[in-house]
C-alpha cells in the first residue's frame, strides 16, 4: 500500500512507513503556503510530477487524503481514501530535520495560509458596501435638501410649492438655465417670482445658497453613478435575482441577509419578512398580526397591489427569490427572465380571483346597537343591588388585599 503524503516539507510516496520517493518544497514559507493552498482543492505541480513518476514505475493504486480533488485529472491511477494521516514529524525525523525547525516552518506556513485566505473575499461583500454607501448618500442628500428648501424659502417661498421634485429644485437654484423644464412650469415660476413675498437676498446670500444647491446636484449625480455601478455588479454576482427583483432591490436583499451565501440558504418564509424583524418579533411577543412583507414591499407589483393580495404576492415573490438566489450562488443556469415571467403571470391570476371575505364578516353590521339614553343606576337587569334611598351601595371588599 503506497500513500501520497503532502505537508509543509514536500510531497512524499510512503510505503510501510518508509519514504520511497520525495519532492521537497522550497524553504520559503510563502512558496509552501502557495503549494498547500493548491493542494486543498486541486493538485500542486510537485504532486502531479510525483504521481507521473509512480505511474511510470508501475504503481496502479494510491491512498490519498481527499480523493475527490484528483477527479478529472488524466492520471492512470486509482485513488482510495487514506483514513490515517501521516505524522509530519516522523517524515522530518527520517529526513534528519530537527523537530523545532519543523515547528517553525509549520507556524510560518500557517500564518501565510491565513493571510492568503483573508485576502480572498467574495464579490458580494463589495456589493454590500455599495448598497450601504448608497443609503448614506441618500440620507445626506435628504438632509441637505431639507436645509436648502428652508433656506431658499426665505427668499422665494412660492418655489417650494411649485417644484416638488428634489433634484429639479436644487438644479433651478444652482443654475438659472431652465432648459429641459416644462414651459408651463417655467412660466408659473417667473410669474410667482415677480409677486413673491420673500425677503431680499444679498449677492453673498445668493452665492452661499447656490453653493449648497451645487453640492446637492453633485451628490445626486454620484447617487446615480452608484446605482449604475450596483446594477453592473448585480449582473456579475446575482443576475437571476437582479432580473427578478430589479438590481437595487436585489442588492438590498443580499445586503440585509448578510451576503449571497446566507441569502441562498434562507427559506422563502424568512426572505418574505427580511427587513421587518422588529414587527416580526413584536408579533412573537404580543401575538399581534404578523408582518406580510419586509423590504420586498418596494417591489412595484406588491406596493401597487390591493391590500388583500399583498400577502399572497409577497409569498409568491419570496418563493421565486429562494430559487434565483440558489441559482446565483451555485452558479446555475440563467433563469431570471423565465422566473420573472412566471411570477408576473401568477400575479395576474391572483388579481383575477374574486376577493374572499372572512367567515362571519357579512354579519358584522347586524350586531345589536348600543342602547342610547341615560344608563340605569341600579335595579333589575343591571347586576347591582337596588337601594330604596337611591344611594349606590358601598363595596365592602374594595380595600381588601388580594394575594
């Protein structure tokens, strides 16, 4: 029985505890870590060379650790799993290496292996950072926009009512050019400016307000570029999820879940309430109505649906997301368009179904009405004893302590 052993010292062919062939690794810890990293999922060059030498000498069977990594390799060899690992110190002793030197080499190689693995990050981590950046930019833009409206309303308050769009409001203040604006709106703005009730701004006041408006327009431009970047990342990382939910909502779902791997392992029931954790735990604590949806409410098909259909559409959408996320993580086929079409077809079928009323809901308006008029003070039918003098009887147990 011949074993193929790979450790920090090199690659060895061992038979009955003795080394029959060997190829040593370089003494540099980085080179050792590079070869060990290759041998974790594949075959390093030294292993390939030694296997060819053994095959040329007539060896037909090898006992190795993790035989699956040799699958697909065109080696004329049969591989069986070695259930007993070879002690590297025993091999070092046969090579004549001191134990302390081997310990230092193992420690240095492990440190380099750890550094190498830390450098490898999944691309979805970049996607999560981009989504967080977009959230921060939107928060800053909204705060600055609120400040700009309050500030400029001192000079021209009518503009705050005429222009609702935030980007357009900032652009009108930053630049006097009104190209691309509806002619009717431009006329209304000019007429309102003539009869404005706002205070006069000095040249320095106008300069500062314009600087703030220009900063907001730059932030909006950056936000648009970030959204485009997220869309490109979604095509690379999760094309199926991006096609089904849209790039921004799909990226936000991956970010809330903590990454594509964890998102792909979540059941549809959890995907449905992602982002509504507070409402869900309040339901568990107080037994109130559970949430029907989390951040998937941003989907137009859910947001614009009638209330009695939102829960059903959310469940259907979460089930489709569970499929697309698994396909994206395990690098399956592109099925985004097909699943999207199937989802839209299911939504249309739900909208055609008649609304189902709860049992007994048609009798809600037939309940007896509350009696109007003064409430009886006591006597028959009130549950209270009647006194001849008309006074209300005292409760003798009012101040009694109860345990």
